[in-house]
C-alpha cells in the first residue's frame, strides 16, 4: 500500500480509499517496474470469509484492498461517517482501467472454466485491442503444475496478470505465486471473466445505479447465492454495527 493513501480499517481489513480516476492512475504507476503489486477487490462476502480465517486476513494485509459493493460502503459510513468515493468493483474497474490506461499493457488471464476463459480472452482482445494479450489458462490445473505455469507466464513478461478463482483462492494464489510470474501487477477479479464471456448476464444499468445488483445476481442463481447474500449480508451488517465505536 502507498503510505500516502487514506486507509480505512473495516472488520480487520485495511481498505485503500480511491476514486476511480485515482485508482486507474495508481494501477498504471504499479504496472511498470520490478516490484510485484497485489490487488484485492473486497466486498461483504470477502470480509465475512476473512473474519473467520486468520490466514486470509494475513494474506490480505499484503495486498492493496479496494472496495466493492454497497455492503462495505455502508460499513464505512457506520464506522467513519462517510462512504467510499466510488464503487471499485472489478467488473467495472478493470474494464475502465483497460480502456483508460496510459500504457500499452502486456496482459495474461488466469482462472475460470476452460470454455469461459477462452471466450473472455477473445472478447477482451477484441474490445481492448491496443493492449498485447499474451495468453490465458483456465483455473483447473493441477497444483503440482503450478511451478511450470508460473515459469511459463514469466517467459511472456506480463505487466498485468488478471486472476479469477473466487475468494479466497485467488488471493491465496496471488500471494503465493505472483512474484514467480514476473508480473508487475496482479489483480484478483472474481467473476469478471464470467461477465466478459457472456456466461453470466450483467444487471441493467439502472439496477447498478441503485446499488442493488446483488438482488439481480441472487435472482439469477438463488440456489448458489442465497446463503451468501441473505445470511451473509445480515451477518456482515451486524458486525459492521458492532464495529461502529
């Protein structure tokens, strides 16, 4: 994390406070150079997982953590009296970054199912054609292939590595492997590849503006998401309220 950032501690996780424009400039500044920068985009579910997992909290302490969703915004309002300036969810921030970056980035994509990552890669390569798209790999590789995968990515010399494995697996993988890939910037992007590929439909803009996209997602996949969004959100808000002092 940059020592000049404003940091807000929410349920044990330090969030870096940025506008979308500042986040894009910050990403550009860390997409070059020898150091490896790890970025997590955390929502209420991320914090619910971290609250019960000390190892995950420790891993996230080594990331720059950006805010995703109305839940963490409400938690910030409860504890600090103000929300975040912008919602930096990966589904919007990463495409905005690819569109507005001042750099011509070298990019590798990792994660998701084989058919999903292939379609997402093809869409991204066409949509953001000024960048160099180095390749992709699905997330269903054997863990004993990890060293070879990292070595392969390293030979491609990426500036940006986008990792979609879900929380907490993507952050664990980035923490363990980012430096070995040689990528300057590694970002956990959650469901971004599902949306890029068309595997999952994005909520209409008016729903996103009302900050109720989670309701749309719940309606799409109630069997998988009801516990996360109904029980999980109530649990998160209870802990946010307890943290207010």
